[in-house]
C-alpha cells in the first residue's frame, strides 16, 4: 500500500518517529511523497532518501545529538557575553553541525539537491520573518529567484529546524534582498494541508504523524508572568491554526504520539532515553494501524 505522509515538529522528541516508521514498514506501507516541519522534516528527508527504519535506528543510536549544538566562540570572555552573542546572532547555536549531519547522511544515498529527487516528492515548511510569510520548500524558491533543482536539501531541513533563539536563523539572500528564515513550526507545526489536492483527487491515503503537546491533552495553561506569556504565545502560534484544520478534516488519518517526559531541546539524551522514545513511537503506531480505516 502506497501512502503520502506528513510529520510534525517536536524537537528531539521526533526520535519517536523512527519507531513509528518501523511499525509503518512492518505493516507493509511505503511512502511515495513526504512533507514535514522541523523534526518532521528531518525524518521525512531520511525516509525519502531511502533509509529503512533499521538504518534510522542505527543512525540514532550512534549519534551524539549534543554535538550538533555548535556554539559560537566568544572573542572576549566578558560577563553576560553569551547573552550579547544571542542578541547579535539571535540563536544560541549556529546550526551548521545539524545541517552537515543531515547532508552527510543524505549524500550516502546520493541526494544533495532537490534536483536529485523526483518532482514534488518532498516538501518542508519554514517561516520567512522578513516578509511575514510561510514558505514551502522547494515550491516557493522561484519567488526568491532560486532554482529549486540547485538548492541543497539539507539546507532546507536546517531552515525548517531553526527553533527561535535556539538555532540561529538562516539568512536567505536572493535578488539583492535578505530574508531571515526560522523554524516552520512558528506558522505551521503540522502541515497536513500540503496534500489537500491529493486528498480531493484520492490519489492515495495521507497519513499524518504528530507529536502531541498539551494543546491536545491537558488543561488550559496558567499564564501568570511574562515568561508564561511568551511560552503561551509561541505554543498558540505554532499549533492553533493546524489544530483548527485537523479538527475539521483529518483526525481519523492522524496518528498522535504523546510527548511525555522529554523536552523538545533535550539534545543530551541518554541511549536508554533514545530507545524509550523510539519504542514509544512504535507502540502507539502499532495500536493506531490496527484500527486505521482510510
């Protein structure tokens, strides 16, 4: 059975997607087209490149994700230097190591640019802050004067993963204009709408896999101070639009994997916690597929 698939953001909790993919493979399903945001963009890129779930689990097991957090060096060791650097660079980590990690594994499967993929088989979401708009890569690259076939897949994934204030934004320069690109989750954390046309034409089922946050599972947040307010604003921005869309149209085709006990930016995971996340994803997916009717 052929499927199209969409994977949500979720930070490091996206490791659960590897377990979900194992259960999907075991059931005999094969993805033809894939889309994703942030962590979902990473897993979707590896799957579209041809990695099996066994290979993905091996990659995860041997990767020290903490090493993907590449800090810039301070020229002068002054007090509050870290925060001055954050003010200037707008992110604690450069993001180069993350991009290089993705690029290296894609290259092993012969993928470098979108020109190496069949047309429209892979899309990721990013947010253009300079122009206040959501962008779909590679679809929207011509509007920036960029030939999609020449654009690196790993760079697109890196753009989609640029968690605000955590990873530095990506500066996209085209037609003598600079655009500041951040995590796609700011505007669409779970872009099931990517395949609306296919849903109408019923080309093939579209399966969504989402790391759930407490917007689905918990009581309303208590907003008591400025930090709570900022957190609430970000959560609302990244999930409210998608939540409304999901509730109207697609809930039966969405697998929800609860995010329990792991922070999105917890990159220093132990081996045991990696395994737990993957098994968690596999277990929820197996249960979902047993009752899935499309």
